[in-house]
């Protein structure tokens, strides 16, 4: 979760810079890839939000970010999208292992609490 949130800042800032640079040079392809990078940064935030409670949702969100990153990297001169797609794939795999761990914890029986002993009586002392 923390890794995803830290990477969100990097992906978001870099993609904003690429998007602005693409708009300044009137390169629609580069500008579009920067927009996809901002979307990936948003998906990183959503995936991090679900990482602890619902790792299956997190795995799907990071998988979508990986797919977008690889597709945008292949269609643009903004090749860093391959890197962010790979990072999203790694985060998706980590969420998969989180899902397995959560399933294993749910399958374990909860130990019963020890039986409470009755409080001793004084025998009527005043």
C-alpha cells in the first residue's frame, strides 16, 4: 500500500509533465500517453485503498493499470509507460499473494477464549 502511494506521486508528476510537454509541442500522441499516465496514477491510489481489506479488487485494479501502461508504452514515444506497467504488474502480483494470505487466515479456526472462573465468595465476612 505504501509503495503504491509513493509511486503515485512519481507517476502523476511525470505524466503531468509529459502531458504538458505534449500539449506545448502539439504532439497529440505524447499528450495522450501523459493522460494515460495520470489515469494509471489514479488507479494506483484506488488499488492502494483496497490493498488491505479487499486484495482481490486491488489485484484487478493494478492489473488494469498494468495493461494500460503496456498498451500506452507501445503506442507512444513515452516509453516510461512500460516501466509503470511493469510496476503495476508487480503490485498486482503482490495483491494476489495478499489474497492468498487473507484466504488462509479466514480458513484457520479462531481459538476459543478460556472459560472464565467464577469469582470467589468471601463467606459473609463484614
